[in-house]
């Protein structure tokens, strides 16, 4: 079967992608300190280079890599983790198995599709990254902070009606809760004995909680209108949920929509109920601060 001009153009585009990804994996292997992860990354880099050379036999071309994409995904992986960077890169590509269907009469190209669709994913999942091993602890800290503190601040907004006082009581509540959550995670991880460090798990949980506390309380420190502050706090909570769940969904190959809606519904529902409780307490007790 003779290659058409359009088919050659498609394969050339695939070549650019293969050599680009090969360089990304090569860069990451040089940055990686874990010897097992380094070996996996080097292996994938070699696989991508092999694909590039196979495609060259059909195109008789040697296109250059996309240097901007090489730089972009190298930096993303450097700052947000190797697994996230790699999976984001692979997620954004359209050259995988489906794009090779037009070349099913060429065994070499079918082999590339198989390796792209199965073998490569298996290799990526072999990468052992600490931040993902403790992702459950981060989830626990974020989830508790978002639900508890958003609800608490919503209740304080009507009960206290003073931005400085709301920020102060919210900070005390948040810091105490962060320490409590970190302690609970330490004891829980230690009792499970799942091969994770109890200290690291508690630090991840407590840090995630404290960062969330700071972001949620900040509007009450900067603004005098408590209702505007609460609105910004709820908006901030939704942004945190969206950003974190996007990261989690890419790194763990899970549904972003389902996790986001679940956490967003829970947090806003608790905030609404707490706001109502604050209103009722303020009205029926007659206590004004």
C-alpha cells in the first residue's frame, strides 16, 4: 500500500511528537534521583526515540522537536511532580492508538500504537513518587479544612459580624484543627503500618490544612465587608477544590468532574447550613458582638 501525501504529513507530525517526548523523558531522567524511576524514564525515552526512527523509514524526513513543549513539560514535571507532568503530556496528545488506525496495514506502525497505548502506560505507572504516595494525607487535610473551616466561617459571619473577630476565631479554630488532624493522621498511619512514614503523613496533612486555613481566612483580614469576605472565601474554596482535583485526576487517572462536584457540593452545603445556624442563633439569642 503506497503512502499518500496526507499520510506522510500525519506520520511526520507523529515524528515531531515522538522526538519531543523522547527529549522530555530524557530531561526528566537526568533530574530524577530515584534510580528505579531514572531507569523507567530512560527506557521510555529510548522507546520514543525508537518510534521516531521507525517513522523515519516511512517519511524519509528528520523533523526537529518542538523545543517549547520540551521546555514546558520539563518545567511542569520539575515543579508539580514527574507523574503529573508525564500524564498531562500524554493526556494532551492525540497521536495514540486511534491515530494509527489509518495505518493498520503496516505492522511496524501497529506495533508503535500498541506500545503507546499499553506498554508505555504500564511503565509510567511504575514510577514511585513520594508526593503521590502521600496523596491520601493531602486529601484528608484539604477536605477537612475546606468543609470544616468554610462552614465555621459562614457561621461566624452572621454570629459575630466583625471581620477581625471572625479572622481571629477562625484562625484559632483552624490552627487547632490542623494540629488535631496532623496528630490523628500520625497515629492512624503508624497503626496501619502500610510502609509509609507516620511523620511525613502527619506533616502532609497538617501542611495542607494550614495552607487552606490561611487562604480561606485572608479575605476577612483584607476586607471590612463580612459578606463580601465570605463570598470570596467560598469562591477560594471552590478554586482550591478545582485545582487540587484537576491535579489528582491527571496524576491518578480518575474523573475530575465526579470528584470536583462531590467535594464542592459537600463544602458549599456545610457552609450554607452553618450560615443558617449562625443566623438563627443571632436572631433567637439576641447576642450581638
